[in-house]
């Protein structure tokens, strides 16, 4: 009997193993050895979705009208709620009909946007270290990812002047992400103005991943890329209800910005998916229009956790900057370790799951990422374990 020969497509062969899938495997192996695991790896909020949002879903799920295919663009009422939220939060006026598109989580939109604009071999500027989906989406579209380094000496912002002129001239898209995953870096108005000037000069579409704008501390309020003059001429912004309202499993987000870019992304989605379950969109409306105090509550929780973890890491001699936003901490690994070595060391010796920086790109080497998505008690226990295993940082 002949067996079918299964061979991966070249696009799959070009991808590194998906970072978080590999972390899951390492964690499972440690659990099977009977270890008590403290998981600081994946950024999945441990705080529950607020009750008033869940209650709307329960009611909406019983409506027969919501059991049919939703509209491709998303309910107009949902897009109107997004528009009102953007106006309140960033003082940006958006047309819900043409400048807002619902997404099955921002990850889905980010992965699909290259399909709307990239032909085989076209270049895409991607931050390194960066969210792995920027590279994956580019490769799936047949594009050529061009790494833009994010270095500590430049506050983990890309140095636009160092981008090769030929790469800039050939690039169709540029991905940005501030507040940043994994480095927790933030960007200001001046930097975004530089980006607009750069993108207009080289005719590049800017795709800004703004999933973490609401997770900020010490009174800091991150800005929207679209608030900068000229940004809507060349860009779109991706946002998500996942981090803001603890709705990661609900899979709902949105893209906003230039109507032509939004329309092209919408055309891709029309041919690939059938939209977000309308009951989830109704719950999303409640999230956007309901009590926003829940965001303040979450900020306070994460800020307290941040302070506990930063204080403990510094006491054991690790080099770390205090993040102003996101629920990530970006830590320099001790001398003599690679990021993968140090990740494996913490897991095997202390039962602590972290993320190696190299998983986010070659410029992430030398760092690990920890997420603030466990309780204060577990963070204190993690610090205690790190002290006990006696890391040498000479």
C-alpha cells in the first residue's frame, strides 16, 4: 500500500516554530515531572472578564438573529461604539462605515493585512524583537521580511535613519507596536511624526499594533499613532478588547484608519472568514461603552505586580528597566547565558516559565520576557526561587 507523502509548503518551512507552542511543550514536560510551575511566559490576563460584559453575552447568545452569519464588516453598532471610544480616548474622529473594521482579535487582522498589499518578493519592514505574527503574516503573503532592529541604546525604537535606502524604497508595509511587546518600550509624538514623514517619503503603509495602549502605569497615557498629523494618510491601527477588558478568549478586535487600507483588508477577510459572532460583538459594545473603571482596576493590579517583580529582580542582581506600559518585563540575561539557556535554567531549576528574547527575533538575544499575569503571591514565590538557585551575574 502506498502512503501519501506529506510535504510542508515552503512558506511553512520558512517559519520558526511558533514561540508560544514551544513554550507550552516545555511547560508540559516540566509538569509531567511533577514540578509546581509559575508561568510568566505567555501574556494572557489572569483577571476575569467583567461580569457586566458576560451578562450581555448570555442574553445576546439567546437571540435567534445572532445565530446567523454576521455582517463581514462587523455590526454598525459595534463600529460606532469603537468610534465613540476612540473619540473619548484619543480625540480622534472616525467614520464607522469606512474607517473601522471588526476583527476576530487583532492578531487575525495583523496576519491578514499583508495579503491585501504584498506581492511575491515585496519587502515588509518588521521590528526585531517583535510579535512573531508580523513575520509570519509577511511570509504567508509571499513577502520578504526586512528586520528593523530595536536596541536598548535607542529606547527600543527603530532608528529610521539606519534603514537601508533600497529596503525603504522597496518596502510596501511597515509594522510598529507601541507600547511594545516584548520590550515594554513606549513611543511619543515626535517619534510617530518621524514615522509619518518616513512613510510618506517612501510610500509605505504603516500598520500600528496598539493592543497595549490601556495597560500603562504611573499616570502615563500612551497615544494613538493616528493622532499624529498625516498618519491617517498612510496608516491603520490595530486594537483589541483582549488586554483592555480581559477578553483574550473572546476573539474580538478592530482595525481603524485610512479607509482605502481598511477596505482592502476587508476584502481579504470577506474571502477568508465570516466575521465575529454577533453576540460577542454586542458584549464588545458593552465593554466599550460600559464602566471604564475596570481598566483602572486592572492597571492598579498590574502596577503593584510590576513593582513587586522589579524590586525582587533588582535585589537578585538582574538588570531590568521599569516598564511604563504593557504587562511585560524585559530583562537582560546574566553574563554567560543565552536567552534560551537562561529560560531553560529557570524552568528546570526553579519551575519558572519565561520567554527567551531570541524567540522574538535575533535582536531579542540577551533578554528574557516575564509577564505580570500571575498573582502577587506567585511573583513573590518566583523571586524566592530565583534567590534560592543562586544565579551568578558577575
